C-alpha cells in the first residue's frame, strides 16, 4: 500500500502532462492569427444607448 501511495502521484502527473502535449498536437495553432490586429469599428458605427425601460428610476447627473 505504501508503494502505491508513492507511485500514484508521479504517474498521475505524467498522464496529465502527456494529455497536455497530446492536446497541443491535435488542436490547430492560433499563432498565425495573433500577428494581425483586431478589427476596430469606425466611429460612425457606434450605436447610441437605448432609453431606459418604463418604470426605471432616473439617476441624477
């Protein structure tokens, strides 16, 4: 039993590390998209906020 208590944690760690590497190999790389900046909406396409629903208390400004 003491031998199991010593061997199980390193084996579990090895399995978790192996699964992490396996996942990196299977999933596509996203590094190609990181070089290009994200699209920024133009100032003209900003949507004005809608009025508060009826019954909403008015906040003081």
